[in-house]
C-alpha cells in the first residue's frame, strides 16, 4: 500500500499536467469566445455551434476506457503523447477548414483524442505523486488549468479573428507536447501495472457499482459546465445588447478566473471535512442558484457580482470530481487508469451530450428564435441539473475528502 510521501519531482509532474490541460482547454473553448463570428463564418445555428463545441468530448467517450486501460499496461507517458500527437493533427485540420462545417466538426472530433488520454489518467498520476492530504491541492491546481485556459480562450476569442484563433490553437497543442517531453518523468517506484488479462482487469472495475456512481455524477456535472463555457458570452451579449460584447467577454473571463482560484484554494478547505457529501451539496446548490439567475437580472454591476459568486461555488466541485477515482476505498491503485477511463468516458459523454443534445434542444423548444429567452432557459437548466447532481451524490459512498485519511482507513483495516 502506498504511504503518504513527498516526492521531489512532484511539482514538475504537476506542471506537465497543468500545461497539458491549459493548452488543451484553450483550443477547445476559444470558439466560445468567438461564438458569433464562428457561427457567421460557417453559417451555422446556435445548436450546430453547440455540437462543434462538444464533439471533441465524443472522442473521450469512445476512447476513454481504452486510454486508461492501456496506460495501466504500458504507462501513461507514451499514451498521453500519442493522444496529443493526434490532437495536433486535429487542430491543424481545423485551421485549414475554411468555411466548411463538416471539416470543422470532424477536425474537432480528432482534437478530442487528447482529452481522452488526459482525463483517463490524471487522477492516477496525481494519486501516485501526491499520496496524502496534498492530493486535493494538487488536483485543484490541475483543474484550475481548465478554468484559466477557458478564461484566456474566451477573452482572446472575443477579440480576435477566427483564423487567428485556429492557428493559436495549433501553437498551444505543439507547446503542450514540448512541455510534456521536458517535464514528465516516470514515478521513482515505477508504474503500477496490472498483471491480470484485460478481461479480468476491466471486469473488476466494471463490476464496482461505486465506479458507476462517480461516473454518473461526472456525466451530469461536467456536462453542465459546457453550457456555461459555450453560451456565456453569447448569452451576456444578447442580454446587454451588441454594445455589451466587450463587457460580456470581461465577465466570462472574470468568472473563469474566479473558478480557477477557487478550484486551487477551496479543496484544501474541503479536506478539513471528514466526508465529501455535505460540502459538495452546499457548493452545488450555490452554483445552481447563481448561474441560474445570472441572465434574469438586468445587465450591469450586479451581473459581475453574480458571476463572481457562481465561480466561487463551481471551482472546487470540478477539482473534487476529478479526485473521486482516487478517493474510492474499493479501488486498487493499479486499476486507477481503468477507473479514470470509465469516469472519463462518462464525463466526456456528458460534455458531448448534455449541452448540445439535451439543454440546447430543450431551450430551442422554449424559444426557437434564439433570443434572450433561449439563453435564459439554458442557464435555468443548469440550475436544475445541479439539484439532480445533489441526488447523484447518494449513488456512491460518502467518500473521504482526502487521500491521507483514505490511507489511514486502509491501514486500520489491514491491521485488524
């Protein structure tokens, strides 16, 4: 059993993960900042635009479990490198897509190979290099890269041409590959590799009902986050009018930066609790309230305040979602890649499905003309989804809030 330790290279490993997620998130979210320009160039509706924003996560659905299982067998370094090499092909293809919606859609799908390999294996990497109370902090720093990347992407996208956004994305993925080569190293104690054949390996993981519980939670919650990143700028611009486009970009950037900061610092506070369910319930309710009312209040200073509070509540939930595989007491460390792969598959399925194929069509039924009511409906659906997430917390055990307490529990069980 791994004990709580401080490994000298742990911050370099975390930096490699942070930069990989940061640059990937910029490439995924930058169309959200340039939403109106992208819809105009490719002559697509908001619903089709939502499909473009979510299709990279389809790759995670199809290849998440495979990526995690493969990493359990051959190591995470090579698996992540291959995923990012494929993503580089995707972003170059997108930059050359011209005004073809089909090319835009297919290239965005290829970009998703990177999220498949990264989401499947991030919990395993952090659990190995930060085996203690620092796991929450490390996971918070890692997840903060998603918010920081989204903030950069939304701000740059709102102020740049579509062509510039596409070529910036090419540079981002290339940089992620270079930094991975420079910073990532194998664990000093070696990779924990499975000895069972793949049928037994996956069978153990898939028979664990708690793995399905955390995966269902990740499906819905992470799917809801795409609603915000995809439609925040467009919704705020519609609320405030064309002259509010700059303020809309500023608000979305501010919100994502608040999410970034809260995902770093609040997980350490959560680690002071004994169990996870109560703090997550409070955070989910707060997120639902503030995002839900955000487009129903007059555009102005109060809008900034609402999105500040919304970001404070949202950030730590994202960190704890990613930490859940490492906090399950019934999972072996050598199976964490497969567990992360299953959760990643559901997470990506949610990020692909919830915004584009559930929330947007429902909102379009309420307002087929895509006026302000369309965006208000989307954020009301976000609030309802947060309530459902609270219910899903009861589909798996009331987990420990940190790995250190989990290790102590296992040591006590072994000593009986």
